[in-house]
């Protein structure tokens, strides 16, 4: 028995298919969603979504959003999401360096800019850590493995 899962970011459908279980980073903690789950609406934190099927696992970073769970479907509307296998590690490292440099060198930060820079740093750290923990052994053509 499976449950339909769709992960949609602001610019594309990141994943859609039938899965055995979806593990979400809810703002109140990790949530495991199986077929026939009770309906629920939850907000998402920064973290990793894990999808398991009979063929294995896939991992997706998510930077906030909401998830609607129905007994036969999980719909994730993410502020930002991507498959860990598609992350450009070098680009993530550069974004992290830019955010750290911006935080270090700016004396007069307005609140909005500070929050945006903190968010960029948090997302970069998430992407780097997700690659380190979850990427399969084959290197990604746009980044190097550690």
C-alpha cells in the first residue's frame, strides 16, 4: 500500500509519485506519514524530507513551507526544495561564504536584510550538510564530494 506524494517549490514540481512513507521536518518535530494517515495541515521547518519506496530512499532539502496530509496523499508546498542529488555543492559553499561575509562586514544592518542573510546562511548550511549525510557515492557534476 502506498501514498501519493507531491513536493512543489515556488518554481517547479520537485517530486511526485507513490511512496511507502514520507518523513517531514515539521516545526513541531519530525513527522512520519504512512498511507491512511489522519488529515493534518502542518508548517515545515528547514530540514530534510525523506521518501521511502520499495526501490530505496530519496532525500530533499526543504526551507520552510506547509504540508497537507490526506489519507491517500501528501502535498508539500515548499518555500524552497530540491533533491539532495541535484545540489551543486560548490554553489552552496559559495552562498555560505557570501552570507558569512555579509554578516561579518556589515555594521548597519536593517532587520529585513539581517533576516534574509540569516535565512541564506541557514539554507546553505542545510544544503551542505544534506549532501554530506545523504548523497550517494557518485559525485555530482557541478560540485565535488568530500
